[in-house]
């Protein structure tokens, strides 16, 4: 039977007032916003700071984004009006459902758009961080309602405040939100596997919410000193070269320290962080476990399975069509189809790309449906 094709990676643009509208009234002064500068460029702003210039992306046209930023740097007015150029399906859930029909998709997972840009910038103000995350999460509840059963919005969470996190997970469960983006990074200096986080992983399982890693400006795994890009760069070069390193480190930590052993129903998603690294990672994960166990005379934790078997059981990874999913699947059938729509590095015709790569929804159900449904429970 042909799979009901589900895209595991699309994005919804936040409107200018989303955070101010949905944030707790007591924290409205801490809300993010999209505000125009004196030339007419829209910016994601917070506390009087301009964090990133906002743009209207078009699938397959990354060069236009660079030209847009260069124009802004030269002090020239924007070449288009942001609000007029923004297609309805970029921000309107109902319009996105109609767009899915045109793309031949049964459903889509929806990550934030500008929400990928500000977590690290707000990191020194935990109150502002959690307040703006909660604002987005509240909007996710409306997306579930308006999505006609076909849209799966992704919440935005931090593990730094366990009490706040417990409240959010309960609210997400009630709203029917099944996925939540978290940073694959240390939590105030502690690894994800730290004993203090055990109840957090239990809460994710109990509330039926799957944590997922997605490319974003979050706390870094690589030391800041390595980043030599100018301050106005949108994406640092090293972040792009090594975008797979943070999820690889996080998964290795969760596996080798026994978190996935102790929480067999905990599932982990890895989205838009590439997939070509997975076969090598699985080989190194098992090989390093065997070598260090022999060398040290003991294992790091008590595991009943091979380390790679926990990944096969509980982790699923998005693979773009150009990464040749059939070849990757030789290391395990744990990959998912994605478009990254409407981002410039993505596509508005994902099925054509996967067909060219030799993928068929009639035979590759795991790629097009089953693996993302595992994460969605």
C-alpha cells in the first residue's frame, strides 16, 4: 500500500505580533517582534536589539537572500515590501494545508521560521527565553486546530527550567502537539544524560511529546573562539560545515550513558542536520564502545543492546533526496523525507527529487510515512 506522504520538515513564518499576542501579559515587555528600520527592512527585534533581518525566502533561490543582505549593508532600501511579498501559505495554517495538496503531501511537520534565530541571543535571560518559547507554543495549539488533522507544529522548549518544562509538556499534550525542538547542547554546563534530567526524559514520554533536534542558533558544541565570521553574518561557515556534530554528540551522550536504555519509549528526531554522517556515526559508536570498554576494563553504563541498536530503535533522521536515502538505508531504515519548504535551500516539489533518487512511496513506507509517525506517536 502506498504511503500517506508526510513531510518531516517545513516551516511557518511568525507574524509580526505573534510573540506579543501570545506571551503572558506580565512579560509583554520581553516579547520578540518584527519591526521595520528607517530604510524599511523588517528585523526580528528583542529588548531594543535587532537580532536578524527578516526576509521572504523562495525555495531554490539562496542567492537572492545574499543579495538582499548586501543591499541592506549598502544602505539601500529593500527591493520588495515584506508584508506584500509574503505568500499566505507561509504563515496561514489553512493556506498551508491547501499547499500540501499541490505538493502531493498528506501532512507536514511545521517548525518555526524566525524561532530558529533567537534562542542563543536570549540565553542570558531565562525569563525572556521561556516566555517567548511559550508564546510560540501557544500558537502551535491554534495550528493543530486549523490544520484539519494534517499539520503537526513543533513546540520550542528548553531544559534549563524543569518546572516550566513540566507545565509546557502538560499543555502541549492537551493541545495535541507531539514534537518539541530542543537544543543538542549542554544544559547550563550539564550533559543531556545528567542524572538531574532523568525526570525530564520521563516527562517527555509520559506526555507523549518527542524531542527533536533541528538546525538553529542554539548553545554551541564547538567553542566560540573558532567562529571568525563578521557579526552580521546570517549563518557562520563552521555551523554549516559541522551542522551534524551537535546531534551526533547529543545522541552519543544519550546512548552511552544509558538514557535510551532506561527510557525505551523515548524517541529522538534529527531534522535538517543532514543524514550522510549517520552510517559512519553508527560504526564509530559501536567501535568506540567496544574499544574503550576493553581499554578501561569496564563499560560507561550497563547496556543490554549494542549502542547502534538504540539508535535504530529510537532515533529517526531526516534525509534530503540529494543524500541518496536508499544508499543510507543500508545502515538502517531510520530516515525520513523532507522538503524544508519554504526555505531557499529547500524545494516546493520534494516528490520529484525523491523519485530521481530512486525512492518510491509505494515501497519506501518508512521514508515517507512510518518513521515520522514513530516520532509523532
